[in-house]
C-alpha cells in the first residue's frame, strides 16, 4: 500500500531560529529595527525600563491577515517572493533590508514574553498578539503549529511614534538581559553603524533611545558618546570631511566610475565598462586611508580609535551585514597580505570605509542565517569581493607608491640608491600631515604618480577623465631631474602626447628650453673655465720656467763658487805655482831626511826613549802626509797649498775633493760624496782638510774595500750628520772598545796608529764636532758618524 507522509515540525524550531541563530541581544534588536525599516517607518523608538523593553515604529503596520499569513508564517518572506505591496515601495523608494522571514524570531532572544500591537490603514482596529515563548519549551514532542498564540483587537489607536495612525509596537517582559547603562551604550554604538552613515539618502529614518531612569546620569556624562537618551546620530560623515586620502568608486548603468582624492584634491578620475561584475547593477566602494593625523582627528571627534570603531563596512540595501568592518575582522582578506611585507600593503588598521550594494533580488547578496556570519558564497558575492579588491588595490597603489615611496628603489626611478633613500625619507612626515603639499615637492612622488597615470592611460579598457597635472609634472623643478633616470623624462612626454595634455606639453617645452639654456650656459662656463685653466697653467709654466732658470743660475753660481776651490785642468796652473809646489815638497822631504838623521844618531848613542821615538815618527808621518796631499792636490787647488786657513764651505770642499780629486789616485775604489744640500762655512787649512779625508780613504783601502761613501744629512736643527762608510773588512773583533781606535798609537793593522788619531783631532779642533764608531751588528764594513 502506498501513502504520502509529511514532515512534522517540533516546537524546538523556535530555539533553532531564535536563540541559536541570533547570537546576541544587540543583533536581535538590529533585526527588529530592520523590520521597521522594511515596514517603511520613518521613526523607531526603543524604550528601556525595569524588566521592560519596547520597540515602536510608525510603519505601515499589519492587518489580521498579515499577522496570520506573514508574521506567524515562519520562514516565509513576502519581501522575498515579491508579493509585499508595491505602493509603499514606490513611495519610499526603499530596497528591503531583510528577506529570510526569520528576523521576527529575534524576539525570543530578548525576552520570555512578547506583546505585539499593530495597526494598519486597511483596518479600523488594532491587532494585538500575546506570545509566551516559554510555551514552546514544555516538550520537544509538541508540534510547532499546535501552540496557540492569544489574539485580541482594540478600537483605540496606540501611541505610535510621531502620533502616526499606523505602526507596530513590540513590548518585551521577562528580559533575558539586564540592560545596564553600559549595555545600552554598546547597543547605541551598534545602531549607529546599522544604517549606512556615509551617504545621504532621500528616505528619512530615525532611531531614538528612551531610558527615563538614566536621564539624570546623562546630564553628568563626560561626552555625547556616553549619553543614553536621544536620537541616534552618526557623526562619521562629519569625521570623513576631514582631509584624508579617499578612493570612491560606483557601478551604475554598466559603467564603473572611480575618483581618487587626496586631502581634498582630485588626483585622478577614470571610467571603465563594467565587464567583470555583471551581477552588480548598482554598487559602490568608498575607502579612506587614515594617516596618523586623520586617526588622531577621528579619535578626537568620535571618542574612540578608528581601529576599534571598525574598518570597511558592508551594507546591503542600506543595512549592515556583519561581521564586515568589525574590530579585528578580516572578511575582506586584507591583513594576510600585510603580513607578507612591511610598508607594501594596506590593511584594516589604516583603512576606513564602506561597500554598498543595492538589489531587489535577495538571492544575489545573501546573508547566512546566523546574523553575524557574513555572506553566503554566491557568484554575485564573489564579484562584489573582486570589485572591492580592484578598488582597494588602486588606493593601495597610490598610498604605498606616491605617499610612502615604496617603489623608489625597486622601480629604479633614481640614478643612484642614495637619492632614492633621501626622497623616501622626506615622505616620512606624510603620516602626520593633513595636506598633500609635500608630495608636490618630492620628485620621487611625482615620478611615481606619473607612472601610475601612465599605467591607467595604457590600459585600453580605462578612460582617464582627468588627473592632477601638477603632480604628474616631473619637470616642474629642473634641478630635481638631475637625480632621476633619463627614461622618466621620455615617459612623461609619452604620457602628455597620449593624453593630449597641453599643460604637460607646454611644461615640457619650457623645460627643454630651460635645459637648452642651461646646457648653453654650462658649455660657456666650461669654455671659460678651460680658458682660465689654460691661462693659469701657462702662467704656472712660465713661473716654474723662470724659477728653474733662477735656481739653475743660482746652482751654477754656487757650483762655480765651489769649483773655484779647485782648478778644472792642469793646464790652468802657472809656472810660479808649479815651482812653488816643488819647493814645498823639497822642504817636507828635507824635514823627513833630517828627522831620520836625528833618529839614527839617538839610536847609535842609545839615547832614544819611547816617547822620543813616537814624536820623531809622528813628524816623519805628518811630513809624508803633506807630500802625498801636495802631490794629489797640486794639480787641482785654486789657492796656495801652504795657506794657513781659508773661509769656505767645508761640506762643498770635502765633496769636491772626494768626487773630483781622489778618483785620479784610487782608480779601483768607488768614491762617492753626497751633500744633500747641506752647507757649513768654516775657517780651515785646506791641507789639513785634505789629510783628514786622505786618512779615512787610506783606512778604507787597507780594509780591501771596493766602495767608499760620505753622506751629509741635516737631522737636527743646526747640526750636520756626516756618515763615512765602506764595504771592507770592518773593525776587528779583537777591539773591545771601538772608540779607542781614535787614540794615538792604536792600530789594528801594521800602520803607525796616527791616521784615525789625526782624523779625530780634525773633527774636534776644526769641525768642533764629535766622532763615533757605528758598530751595529747589521753593518757590513766600517762606519763612522761625525756630528758638527
């Protein structure tokens, strides 16, 4: 046997559609206010008293038939199936805020008992329902439609808001929540955001909270935000008159129109066909970027930080859809991107705004049944998300690029990294500014904005209606262009030509003329500089030439003076001078002969003492040294050899003697004397100075040296260091005290022991200096240091 069966509905449905879906008392009241709005009310009064709450409106009210076939018909919505009367809709031009038929179950969230009083223009009576929600909770086996709802009629007209003849009053008792002052203020703030506060609308809708027992506390409230009683006013619209950065976009008649403004100045305005969001006939997005200055002003006016107030709200047909825009809500999926890079993306903490969508089709943009759960995923809701994303990214591109300078380095606008970093650092003050003046002064911002506009112009689907020509003019300050890539100038020309922008083209023409003049002036300056440099170099060359000539002449004169001490050739000697030298040699030879005779006599007589022997040998040695010096000296000396003293430069004398006289007598020995510009005028006997050098060279020869050097240096103020060195055998290791070699009779060879004694005597008596042996271990050969 076949039969038909039916579903049975338990009274538990009341809880499922009421308390379980409506998650808070605030949302319950919001749903009931939406019902008043959909009933075309212009005024709603919410009254609080001890264990009492009422919501009264001046809407169109309900007839008995409406109560039976609509209000008591659970999950049925005349708004959804289009049977709701159209006369009111045409009169008020409102889209419905609700469309599920379950908002009325919000009453269960608020209280145990409800008295519904309503009156419509269709009837001359007032209809009253008495609902005891506890009746649905006795047994889950009880069927929902078997529970009686008491009904009565009244002839009197209730006290509807604004003394309206029609309306509805919901009175609650046995409240589930004790409505404290804090709870009511919280509700008030929720209601402020319930109806779109951002845009003006032709329909008038007012919500007033009445709490008689809290009026006295209202008087002492610290701010208007802490007052309970009164009409709910949303001052967001006034706050957003503050100078902020805003992008406003709307879809209408198949066209998307978008305008970006920055602190009251239009940056660009564009239009494009609505190709991707076909299910959105009428929608809009308005997003504000709040810098620190805007956030501060928001907090000062609203009494709450913007981040805690909310971010980007979503409104359908003028009423909020939760939780979009709530504190810490990321329904727009913005904050995930922010975590991917610092100063590259805009998240909810920097944004404020709203998204509006209007539709008569409740299935397009549909809330989940749980009233704080957002949207059901539909093709239309996905298009709405995509439309929001497009608008958000355009605002983000401007803020991050133009205001923050994020791309200055990455996009290589500048010729070097330092210039890019400096330009970006200059923008740090933007976060505290309520004007956009500084971005006009920043070449990086101007270049980035120009690139932004260029990308819009290059998009064939976008029509650029207007843009801020002054900001796109990167040649406004020609000196700024020195730090940016040359390609940027080409880009701005292409932009001006493509948009037929006469302003930019004129500015570019002025810039090019200016740059031509700058180049001309620069070339002229370079030519002048080159001429001055050449003249300076020529003057310096002549100066150095004259200086060299003068120094050369002085050196030649000085050299000539030095050479005058010695003749340049034997041929310069006269006969008298030669005869005189022969005479001197005979005298010194006779001295040697006579001294040897005296020495022999004393030896034969046995009268020769050691001291006498030393004295006679010293006389013979000295006479012999003089004969040797005369033999070497005679062909070069330019003065009498027997002159007692002359006054001359002893350094030059020694240098000339070593470099020009001695080489003729010591062919196998390399002789060198370097004066290093040292000079010292002394009175000295030439023959003694020659013997002084001869004794030093004689010691060098005896040590089998191949090199003999004398180096003069001025190491201390007024003191000349004379270093004598050779590469011979050096000082014998048997000599315990090196400086003892300067004592009379001390010798390390087979000599007389008088040579170095005479050297020391010359140093002490003539040079007035000191002589020491440099016996350092790293010295090869023999080295003496004379200071005078």
